[in-house]
């Protein structure tokens, strides 16, 4: 009993460590500058919508939001289309070559973003894809494919081979086994790969900074530019931009968690 109470206290502590900065950022987004720069932080204040109105009223923010949605959703989609079949092939045909491919995919995550951005910048300038949505989609697809394969291989390895063998006896071909058997069984685990890929490319900054100038800017780039509005840092506007930047990933994670809760509840029944 005591260990259970201690465990709950530890969980609540870490939950507060994560949630308090987020809630404080949300509060600061509705404060005027005078309330933000007080020696003693203000919890009770008269809220203002000026910061949100400024951020949402900028055309560059709306353009960057559209760019981020198009680029990130397209990159995540391409990552799933190309990464899932590759992960399934590696999971079902383990050998020296597939192990080396798996290690290569994992090693891509250890590369610093600048090691990817500089060669891509040179290539994109030569072929005319610099500062374009297509160029950003291709660049981010390199990230989403590796993440999808990395997280999907264990999910496909957990699918019982006996189920696939039974489907093969029933006359299913390899494509039917993948789409109608393996993929639905592993789907709950693959949702984590989808969410992680989206959050990773949504928050990506350095690659977007080096591969865009104006037309294909993403939301993190525009949010960072708001710190250059004057000599004094506009903390209220920056907090409002952070709130706007955080909403799409939070909404996606909320939808996925709701789907997983319903799926596990049905399974428990």
C-alpha cells in the first residue's frame, strides 16, 4: 500500500513538472507587459486578447501555419507509405542485410540536423527546390521514414506469424496479408510512430531555417522572428505564438489517445 502511494506521488510530481510550464505559458499569453515583468509573478490578473490578436492577425503567421500543416502532413504520409512496407520486410525477413538496414535507419537519428541541411541546401539550390514546399516535404520525409521504420519494426515483429500463415492457407497473397492482417493488428502500436513523426517535424527548426527564406517558412521560423520586433522582447506575443505552435500537436495527440482508449476499452470487454 505504501509503495502504491509513493508511486502515485512520484507520478503526480512528474506530471506537475510537465504541466506547470505549459499552464504558465498559457497564462502569460493573456497578460500585458506590465503583468509579465513584475518581480513577483502574477497569478491573478486582468486577461487581454491583444497578444493572440496580434499573432493571429499577422499574414505571415497564417501563411506559415498553412505551410506547416501541408509540409508536415505530407511528410508524415510519405513516411508511412514508404516506411511501413520497409519495416514489415525487415521484421519478416531478418538477415544480415536487413540488420544493416535497420542499423542505418537508426543511425540517421544520431546525425545532427546541420549534417542533413547543408547538403540538401546545395542540392535544392541547384535543382530549384530551395524555399519550396516540395523541397521541405522531401527533406522532412527523410526524417519521417526513418522514424516510422524504427518504431514500426518492433510492432510488426509482435504480430504472430501463425496468424499470417493461417491467412496464407486461406489464399491470401503477400499484399493482402500485409494490408488485411499485419497492418490492422499492429495499428495500435503504429499510431505512436505517426504521432512522434508529426510532433518531430512540426517542431523542427534548423532544417526549416536553412532550407527556406520566405515562401515555405514554417511556424517555428515565424514564431522565432517575433523576438526581433524591437529592443524589448515581447514576451506576451512570444507566449501567444508558443500556444499557437503547440495546439496542432496537442490536438493530434488528444485524438490519438481517445482512439487508443476506445480501442483498449473494446478489447477489455
